[in-house]
């Protein structure tokens, strides 16, 4: 028992300091300290079921914390939906850019090939007109023209490779980000011992908060019951505790929000 409870049950300890009183009570059980002419132990002992009070408080708090979890899960699921939408939209844009770019490159390649063949024909005709068709000059100019065309074709090949590489890098980079997000928010296994996802951390914190609130509610009920016992009133008659969810629902109503289910 606490010092206050001992003094209430054994008035003979009035004026004693806590240390001396506790020591005497431990040794004598309060014998001779009943006061007011009562024999020791004549007062009904104060009793309070702490575990039952905490369990009842937990049940009062349950709808509130279940609603919090529902809201939290809704926020997380919405974030996941938006992330997947953004990824798919970004990938679609990348694919469209790749397809358009490759089509443009292929059209450019065909046009260059057509013009190159015409240019070679014009070069042959010019060399023949100048009477140097079989000369080394023609061979040199033809070789230079082909080298230049091969270079331009290789540049087109590089552009095509860059487009494909850009799309693949998007998949890898954004895909990795999405994968990490899924792990962080509990949609995928991390494969790492001891890792806790954000939802699990949230649930752990809420469980701690719920425990603290339940214990505080039980403590207040205990104080009220002790006060009733101490002053001889009917238990919980002077100040019946209001149900937690009744108070919460009143606050929610003021805010224009739906009540929690009880």
C-alpha cells in the first residue's frame, strides 16, 4: 500500500514521516494504529484490480486506435498507388520517346542511304565526264564519301543505343526506388534480420501510446475509487469517469468528422 492508503486506513500514523511509518507498518501491520476507537484491521481494506481496470481501458481505447490504423493504412496504400501510377506513366513516356526516336532514326537512315546512292551515281557520272572514271582520283573521292557516310550511320546507331539505354536506366533507377519504397513500407521483404518497416514502427509506437493511456486511465479510476473509499462514499458515486470514446466522439463531431465505432 502507498503511504496515503496506510494513513487513511490507520489514522494512528498521522504525523509520522513516510519512512518511519512504512517501517513500523511492515513490522507491526498497523497494530494499535486503528484510531477512533477502532481495533486494528476493523476498516475494510481498500482493494483495486489494476489488471482489470487496464483491460477495460484498453477496450475503451480500441476503436480509437483501430481508426488511427485504418487512416494510416489508407494513407500508405494511397501513396503506393500514386507511386506505381507515376512509375508506369514515366515508363510509358520513356517508351514513347524511344519508339518515336528510333522511328525517326530509321527514317533518317533510309533517307541518307537513298541520297548516298544518288551521290555515288553523280560522282561516277562526273568522273566519267571528266575522263577520269578509272583514275585514282575517283577511287579516293569514292572512299572518302563512303567513310563519311559510315561515320554518319554510326552516329545514328549511337543515337538509337542512347535512346534504349535511357529507357533501361529509367527502369533500373526508378524500379530500384520503387522496390526500396515497398520494403520501407512493408510491401516487400527486406531479407535483413532485425529490419522493421515503417508501418511496423508505427504500430509499435501506437501500442506503446495505447498502453500508456490505458494505464493512466486505470490510475485515475484507482484514485477515484480510493477517494470514495477514504471518505466513505459509494464507490465511483462522486465522479463517474466519462467513457473515453464518448469524449472523443464529441470532439470529432465538433470537427465535422465521423465518430469512432464502439
